[in-house]
């Protein structure tokens, strides 16, 4: 499948706080909040939802198309992604803004506080999918991005008859009901985590059944409780999380899941297998600091898949992934 991933391209500044944010928050005083946390470490890494998803897909042997906007400082990042198998020919380069920045602090409970600077991302609204689609597109993921870009890409998918994934994620926090409804109406897939699923229903005023009438398949990640896939007219599919060896940083875990799920879709695998690949790749992200710092070995990946989901799962997936290392 030829898959285009639209969304943010960013540099991540990741810090750790040895303590609990909750211990410094006074519920009755949140309207006057003014707190500072002493960071223990700082890691500067490549990120952004589109960059992360594309990297994960490429790590499994896919060649996704990255569609987004970045600054002139994107050169090293472009080389990194291209070297790992991502098609970066459709990245718009701003001549006046820096690549977006994500600044995030994680505490000992894996709770996070973050700020996102859009920068060049605001020019993603200038990107048209039409020229990209001329060579054929099997699927478009519309990820968190400049709001106007998200609407434009979604509208183009509908008018051009392109199969698309609605994945608004972080942008749900600012968006109102009408905006969210425009993003998900007619989507073939809707990706959210559990909190975002409730937020979507609350802001749109749509029930789960109403959303099912708009979206063919809904994929909801539930943290330690795994993921659930709900397809219109079918029984829900529950998939537990993959076994982890350690927990280093949760940043980008959701992007890892999406990359694995899309890889499964590209291979024509059933949704359960798609979610199993996604859950395992998310675990690799969790086990490393930085969203694109993991390295995959095909044999090790399949072994871990078998340990978490059984030999049959590994056998089904084996013909469809090719990692950098055997």
C-alpha cells in the first residue's frame, strides 16, 4: 500500500522530574497555578506525530510518504528519515519559521506536562494532496497538525475519494464540536486514546453509536489495558498490551502503535494482528528515551510477538515485516 502520513514534524525536548506532579498541585488553587519542576535530565530528539509514525513504519519495512511542514533546520532530520526508508519528497520547507518544538517533562508516575510550539507547522495548510495522489494513494492518515491543514487534508480525502484515517489526538484539547465533526465525518478509521474518545463524544455531542454511523472502524488505545477495535456491525476486538522489559519514557507510544497498526493494514492482516504489531512497536518506544531511538531486529521482534500473542501471531506477521537487522 502507498500510505501518506500527514501531521506535525517537530524536535522534542524531553525532560524528567524525579517526583510526582500530583504532589505539587492543589486542586482548590488550580485557577492560580504557578509551579516549577527541577528537571533531572534533558534529551533533544526528533519527533512530531507524522515523523514518528513514518519512522516506525519504515523500521518495519514500509516506505511511507511524510507530508508536513518544517523549517530550514530540517536538513539533518530529513537525512535521518530518508536513510531509514521514509519518503520526504513532500515536506514543505518554510523560509521564515523554525521546525516545530515539543517541550515535555515526565514524572515518576509517567505523567507528563508539555508545551508545543507550532512554528513552520502553520504552513502545512499550503500543502495540497492532489499532486501526491496523482501517483496513487491507498490510505491517508490525517494526524495532529495545523488546524487548517487538518481540515484541508480531510476535505481533500472526501472529495477525491481517498481512504483516510482521522487521528486528531492532541488537537482535540483546543478543538470545538463542529471542528471535530468535520475531521471525522466519513473517515474509514478513527484513532484516539481512551481519554480522547470520551472528549470526542463530549465535544461533538455524539454518542458512541453516532460516531459509529460516521466512521467505519474506531481504534481506541487504553494504556495498560491494551486497545479495542470497533468496526460497524461487528463485535469489538480486545487486544492486551505487549510484554515490556522496562519503562523509560512514554512519549510517542501512541505514534508507535499507529505505525504498527498501519503496517498491518498495508499487509492486509486482520485487525487483531494489526493491533498486536502496534502494541509491540509501542512497547519498543516505551523502552527507549526519544520517539525514534529504538532499533528493530526481525527475529527479536517476532520472538517478542510470539511471547506476547502466541506463535500463530508471529507466523502470520513474519512474511510482512522486514527490519533493518535480520
